[in-house]
C-alpha cells in the first residue's frame, strides 16, 4: 500500500469514529494522533483532503537538485540503501545541505516510487538436501536465556546442544557461566556419554571457545580445543561467518529449547535445571515425532547407535602454557604490551609465570600447578600498559590476620584491634588498603603520638586511615590532661602572639545615635 492511500485510510477512520460518537479526544487516543490534527481532518471534506495531499506531494524537496544523481545510482545499483546514498551525496557534493538521515531515506523512497525503481535483493537459492548416513554427522551450538528464580529475579543460564543430524537425537546441558574451551570440552564428553558414541563429523559456528582466527580459511583453533580434538576421533566442520543456516538442524533445536522447555520455567539451581532437562529430553524432545522426518528421534537413534564410533572417555587437558619472566615491577611483557600481576608475584631473579591465550584473553597461571593468577583482555595495538587496580594490594593472609599483624605495631594492641574493626565495618571493600595506609603512617613515629592519635580516633569514631594519618601528622608530643580528657593541639603547643590580640568593640549607643539622627532629618 502506497503512502497516499495509507493517509486516506487515516482520514476515513477519523470520520468513521466520529460518526460512531467518539469525541476528538477519544479519536486522538485511539489513533495516536494529535487532537489538532483530528479536528483539522474532521473540518475538511474528502475533496479538500485530497487537494491537501496533492499539494504536499508537489512541494519542493531540499534534495531535489540531486534527483538525477540518486536516480542514476539506483538504476545501476538497485539494492543501494539510503545510508549509503547519503554518504555518496556527501562524497560527490561539497555543497550538500545538512539534512537528517530520515530526510535522505524519504527522498530516496520518493525517487524509487517516481521512477519505479524498487529495491531488488538477490535471494539465496536453496535446494533439498538428502538425509546424511547414520553416524555421519552431529551439529553443536550454544544458547543463553534469562530465567526467573523463586524470588522473581532474573538469572541468566547458558546451554550446550548436540543433535545427531540423521536421527535428530539431542543432548542438552546447562551451566551458570559463560562457556570456555574447557567447559565446551566437558560438554562434549557429557554428550558423547549420553549418546554412547562419537559421530564422524561435528559442525560448529566459528565460536571463540573453539577458534582464535579464521585466517582466510586456515582455521586456527584454541590450544585447549586443538589438544582435545587430537584425542577424540571426529572431524571438524566450521560454518562460514554469518551463515547459521549451514547448521539449521541444531539452530531449530535452540529455538525449541527456549520456547518449549525454558519458557515460563522457574530456576531453582543449575543441578535441578539439568535434571529437568534430562527429563524433558526423555519425554518430549527425543520422544515426539520430528516435524520433518515424522519419526521419533529415539527410535531412529536405536538404528543410528551402532554406526557411531565407540566412545572412550577423554579427560580434558589444559594446554601447556608458555613460561614468561616476571619483571621487577610485578608485570610481564607479551607481544609489545605490559600486563600487571598481583604484588608478590616477583620473587627474585628467575620468577616465571605461565601464559595462555583463550577467547581474546591472556590467562596467567602458576607454572607449577597451573593455578590461575589473573587474566587480562588483550587490547588492540602495542605499547600499552594494562593494569588492574587490585593488583596493587597485598592480598596475602586473611583480613583477621592482617588486622592482628597491624595491631601488633601499636603499644595498645587491644585498642588498635577495636579501632581497626570499626575500619572494617565502615570500609569493608577497602580494608586492606586502609590497613596498608595505617602501617605506612606509623612507621618511625613516636609511639606516644601514635597512641594518642589512636585514642582520639577511637573516642571520636573516626573511621578513616587518611584522617588517622592527618591527625598523626598534626598532633604534637605535647599533650595536656584536663579533667581526664586528652586535649590534642594540632599547632606547636605555644600560643602565637597574634592570638593575644583582642578586636575592638563598638558601642551600640553610637549606632543608635546615628539612626535617630537620620530619622529626625527625615521627619524635618
């Protein structure tokens, strides 16, 4: 339907509602129109409204001088979008007026209608594919879904799906975190154990948990997944980018899981969800006839099972990380960039850490037991310093141990513990930083000054290491005792001479005389 007829339908609808007894306000709310517009259309006859539309279509367009250019481009490239046409206009005409993208879109649409140049997109050609032999192929995909827990809060879950291409027999596994290469391998092992075999070939998307780069067709797998594929005997087939239809069987299953199994289901915990998923597979997904084959997946799986390669458990092996030297400033250098490490990682000359790249992240681990130390996102470019703020903190020992250690630096240890507990309560997220500041502040300071400062902070409920340091710096060894109260003098302890000067006081009577004299002059 063209724009002209569409506007006339709005006009007729306004008059129809008005004849049925609707007020102007009700019509504007019903059709989402301005009340002035409704009143204007009601006051116009059909002929007047048609003349108004014709006048609007004939009015000058700001882009009219460029009509021939737009027409020639559309004749040559019929699928040109308005955004690209806008860029071409700016490229070829320096004097192009500043217009919005919507204006360009409307103008291009108008040129298409005027010269009958509709957009033509070349459709993709499809052909029916024969069913693959039994045991030949499986397809794998991932999905995620937002569920509601018993409290009504949103919980995001992630799932892995494997479906056998011939029998459509499916396996489904949920986790509560993003998939990594190791988790993807664990999912494969669970799937192979469930179907009691391994297909000859598995089809994947170009997912980052499997691949590092497409590399012009020479696919580069992640170290962990490449090591796993060497252990298991199946071939890999990766779809081209933006071509999910190449594995349409499993794509349909992803939608099936979301709409049939997960829709309106309450999340309790991940273990319960996986138990419910296995029940759903048994009674529904693998039991009901498939929409294409018209056969039950389980019945077909009985036939396909003997054609699968016998499954032998293969425990996922983490790829051996490369060893890199730790610099004195607790950092490492990797491909032209510097990455921070937690304090204490450098333990002298010869300190090493393991490095491994996975899914665009640099994973740093202990070389002995491969325990992960930290991970950084690998940035684009070189010459950058990537640092995490919490790497500057000393994380050795628990908070209780740190408090006890810091309290031993005070002569009044119990009082120090009481104050530091207030610090922990006030700043739980930054207690390590607070304790570090306190320890540095009292190094080499007279213990008497430290005790007086501690007592003052405890009495006044001052819960800040920076305030403690400021008071300590200003507090002098000279203290006075009056009525059992410790008086802190942040100055030198001596009264400055200027402090003895008393300002002169004016006599209020002088101001009263002035005011009375003014009043008398005014009255005269």
